[in-house]
C-alpha cells in the first residue's frame, strides 16, 4: 500500500512547504481520503485515476479541493466522481457548497458520458468498498460529525483518526487488527493551547500520549498528521520530548509504502 499526504502550502521560494494547511491523503494513486488540496496538488496520474474520494468530515481544510477537482475534470469524466461520506457530511456539502451559490451542484449535472458526481453514504461501524480498498469507519470526537477509518487492501491495514480529541471507540477496533501496519493520528496544537484544543476538539502532545496508551495492539509506526502550521515547530519539540517509540511526524509529499 502506497500512502501520501499531498502538499498544500507554498514557502517563500515558491516550493511545497512541510507545513500543512489542507488535508488530502492518496492511497495507491487511486483513492483520496479527504480533498483539501486535491485539485491543487494532484498529479496527472491522480487526475486520470482517482474517482473515489472518502471524507472524514466537512470542515473546509478537508473539502476545499473537492469542487475544484470535479470542475477540472467535468468534461472528461467517463465515470462519475464517487464521494463516500456519512449522511450528515453529504447534507452539509450539498447545502453549503454545491448549492449554486458557492459552487454548482454537480450532482445535478451531466456531461456527454453521464453523471459527474455521485454520493455513497456510509454508516459508522459498517465496512464499505472504495476502489480496491475495504474501509471501516469509526466515530471519533470532533466538533462536527467525523469518522476515522481502518483501511485494508487485502494484505495490509492502516488506521487514520481524522481530526479528533480524546476518543474511545476508535482504539478497541484497531487494537484487534493483526496486520496493522501504521497508525495516523492528529496533533493540532501545542500543550500551551490545551484550552483551545479542548474547545475545538483536537489533540495536543500531552493528550496524544494519553490516547496512544489506549492502543493495545501490535507495535507499528505511528505518524502525526494535522499539525496546525503556525505551531508545527513547537509541536515537534514537545513530541520529541515525549520519547514515544515509533512516533514521527508524517512528511508532506513523501510516498510511504506499507
């Protein structure tokens, strides 16, 4: 399984930065998880191949690139973009984005080949397929309806929390997976901003350590995602001081293989 976090931020030299403003993960160049920077950072291979997009939740940093991605491909889509999301997230996107005021309602439009956008609602705890992957959503603790996922390609499994604060249902479900190869967990704020993290339902290094103590499964690499870019360096220092084995910050743009 190949896994990549697409770049979303440009540095002063016009190059992709390590800082992350938007979230979009690509698996095997075929399936996108969230679409924050999908239209902006996708390669031509991604544009040609990605037709399944799985959403954790509807916050802007996770969906910003979705309308632009569909727009870019509108005329050439021979099969529709398939958006997999909870019913609550689909409702938000249709009401607040694809509403003809912010952006056209692509689910109502067709090109010469047929529909260009279709929704596939999922339910928490019930596995579904997107492309070649089997995905099991789990409820996590964010400010809005949000899902984490176990993602399985038949050989390897990985787990992604999505955005979350302290959560309980997620950990038992992944602790039982014998072939779990990696965990991706958020850590948005430094410890000094614990009050804001609590209000916005995110983790800090200290609360992250507590969360990881809930994992009782096989030892595997753990990667940090969703570091707020203004606090990236401070979070990195606090994480290093925890000296947690197998824990590192996910590198933007790097292709990982599991």
